[in-house]
C-alpha cells in the first residue's frame, strides 16, 4: 500500500518567538511544544505531520506550491501575512488541497487590521483564539475533511 501523505503544518513570521515574548497574547508554549502537540494529535488520528516555520513569504509560497504533489492537506497560521499576502492566498488556492487556517489569539478581539484574513478565502475552516490547542482541533477537522468523498485534492472517480 502506498504511504499516506503527511499534513503540512505551516507557521509564518514571528511564530518562532512563541513562549519567548507576549505570553498574555500567545500563551507560554513554544513552537517546539506546538509541533509536539501536532505530532501527538496526528498519531492519534493515524495521520502524519510535516511541521515547518518560516519568516519569509517566498519560502512559505514555495513550500505551499510543492505540497500539491507531496502532502494531503495544509494547516496554516500565516502570522502577519494572513492580513496582507495575496501571494500566500494564491499559492493556497493553486494547491487545491484542503486548508484549515489557525490563529493562536482571537484576531477579532484585537486591532481592527487583524480582523480580516486574506487567506481565509482558501480555507475550509478557520480556528482562532484557542491557543495552540487550535492546531489539535485543526488536525481533527482535517482528518474529517480527508475522509469526505468531496475532499479537495482527491482524484475524482
Ligand atoms: O494569533 C495568531 O496566531 C496570529 O496569526 C499571530 C501573528 C499575528 O500577526 C496575527 O495577527 C495573529 C503574529 C505572530 C507573532 O508571534 C509572536 C509570538 C511571541 C511573541 C511575539 C510574537
């Protein structure tokens, strides 16, 4: 049987600083803790994850483009690029993979410029304000999306 494709878990700019500063907004967990949570959750769901973080918009776009042929779905917290990046949105749309967007903080209770995410248009769902647990919920949703016969990225037949 061919090996199942992993879920790409992408974290954008400044998320490498998790647990180092601003614990009131982003909690005390580090990026390492977040990635460990994703791995544990994925295992329970019989999925695998490929966790990556970049501060560079182009690197995120390149990874998303490549994932089309190598991954089953994308969970993304694009950080500040969520509110500004047409390039990340376009790459997600082009991937034709199921996408779940995550934000650690409640973007709607913060500054108005955070209330709109450009990349949400490419997402099946958005989870925000639940801390790093949001990634675990995103993986649970991804598992369901992948089982659905109408899942994006599934060969039609
Ligand atoms: O709530 C989220 O997950 C955000 O995507 C985080 C982004 C922010 O620009 C979005 O509006 C909402 C910023 C990530 C910055 O992460 C830090 C972590 C620790 C200390 C400082 C920044």
